[in-house]
């Protein structure tokens, strides 16, 4: 039997069929995205309850993002080596443990540790869920439909997360948002143990421990240096040491990975300009996006006086626009090409952020909603083509690696966006996440930085992505 074939540990598991496998893996996606999307709405309440400043709140968000971004590729490798169902179940178990730690955290350090634990769980279960689904649907047509449902759960979480999160924060306090995913996790864990056949594909796979350690060191040092820079001082020996360690670790990482068999990041893929461009666009997309999602709920609640629920409702137009437009992005790519879709998408996101640069204490909600709607349309246009270009730029045998690298680039962009733009906000607003005199100037500076990132991504897409080839008549 081929190493990639399904290996059922008991006959009863087959009785459930691939539909239950699809349900299980879709729950995995929904859980991870819900955990990420609802936290932004609770930032103001967490800061007030645990007496946390801006940098600590950045770590609450980036504790998850950093671990997830650093270990995403290794999570897929572990699944291939030691069993996909086993790693999926372990990831869900870690999400349960991390969510409970967050829900009962007495202080900021414990909360950040819990967020890091959930990030580890997501890094194990998300790439594994995709591998499980691919094996469960050997027929290409059926697999395409299943993957569409699996991917749509990202959009579903993006829509329901702000609403449900806002209700929970207002009704049950910020701790309730972390406990929200526990019942869903328990269901996913039970289904995984009962209904998902075990499979693995160890051929040609190996753990790249030096590469993994260097990647974690480079990202963690950079995130710490940037987030804590405004608090410690940019000339502090600790901050300078962190930034220097990040640069050295990144340099050594490239040297270690170059030409290495079984490398964590196959550097030869970056010789393809469309591939490199798509990863840069993916990172810049989330660079501005995640920082905006972190800061906008703070603005809506601290400046406008909205409740967490109404702040969540205010984010819905962006979420709904993203879901609707992303469903039609394939038609745009087919008609006008990926370069047009990606350039237009990133330009719209940059334009929406530029609109937000002009907001103040008395800005009408309709204006804010219009800016968020523009951002949602741009996000919907860009997300699908980014993955399509990256995967289509490499040989079919390396499509899984390409997809993993795109997701890693997205999470690195998110991590750095929270760190860099959050630090820019803190430099003007001060460390307290309250409505102080510097709040709006800090907010505008961060939005402007995000807009620059998105517009840079639009330029990269235009330069690196080839235009659509004319159709033969």
C-alpha cells in the first residue's frame, strides 16, 4: 500500500464516511480562526481588568501569532512522520488546555502563556486538517468541493467571530471568549478519535530542528524588540541585543537552509519571481490587516464609547464583503488575471486604511463603515489569488510546501503588523490603552503605516505577477 494511502485503525471508523472527516477538519479551521478573531474585541476589557498596557496587549495577540507562524511548517512535518490523526488530536487538546488557561488567567503573563499554547495547538492541527482532508477525498472533483467547504470556514469565523465575541464580552466578560471554543474543541476531538482514519507519509520527510530553532529565534527576537522598544527605549542594550540576534539568526537560517535536503524552507522555490512576490504580498496583506483589527475595536470602544457587541457589529460589513467577494475572486482572475486581482485588492486595502487615517472622535460611523467595507472588498479580491499564484508557480509535487509557506508568510505578516504598527501606535498614544490625548494621533500613525504596507504590496504584485496571457481564439 502506498505510504500516503489511508490506514484505518479500526473498521468502524470507515462507517462514518468522508463527510464526517470533512466536518471534523472544518471544525478545526473554525476553532483556530474563532480563537484569533474574537480576542481583538476584548482587548480593552482585558487591559482594564488585568492592568495591561499596549505592549502587553500586543503580546496577547502575538503570543498566538508568533508560535503559530514559527511552527506551522513543522506541524505538517510532524503529522506526516507520526500520524495525521494523532497530531490533529494533539493540536485540539492543546487548544483546549490553552483556552482554559486563558479563561482563568489571573494576570497578563499567564494569559500570554495560554495564548502561546493555543498557537502551538493551531500550528499542529491546521496544516494536519488539510492533509487529512486531502487523503479522505482521493477523487479530484470531490476533493475540490471539500476543500472549498474547508476554506469557507475561515470566512465563516470572520463573520460570526466579532458578533459572538461581542455578545460574550458584554454578557459574560472577556474570559468567556476563550472558553467559547472549548465545547467545539471537545466535539472535534471526539470526532477525530472516532471518525478519522490514521494516515502518514514519512517518505522524504524529516524534522529540520536547526532550521526550526533559528526561525523561532529570528521571529521571537524581532517581535520582542519591536513590541518592547517604545517601553524599554530603542537604545536599551536588551532591545539592541534582541534586534541584533534576530538579524544574525535570519542570516544563519538562510545559510543553513541553502541547498539542504529536507530543509524547513526550500530556498530554491524563491527563484521563481511570482512565488516570491505572492509570499511578499501575503505578508504585507496581513501586516496592515491584523494591526487594523487590533486597533479599530479599541477606537470604537475607547473613543466612540461603543460596547463590545456594537463594535463587533461595526466590523461585520468588512467581514461580509470579504466572504462575498472572495467567492467571486476566481471569476475576476479568470477574466482579468491574478496580477489585476492582487494589485486591485491590495490597493483597495491600502485605500481603506488611508480613509481611516482621517478619523477622529466625532467621525460618523458611516464613514468608518465605508472604509472597512473597502478593506473587506480588497481582502476578498486578494486572498484567493495569492494562494493560487504561489501554488501554481511551483511543481505539483511541491504544492503542499508552497501552500504552507503562504500561510507562514501570512502569519509572519500578522505578527510583525501587530508588533510594528502597535509599537508605532504606542509611541504616540503611550502604553495605556485608554482614550488619552495621544490615542488618535497614535491610531492615525498606525493606520498610515498599514496603508503604506498594503500599497507596497500592490506595487510588488504589479511587478512580480505576470499579466494574464491572452486566450487563444
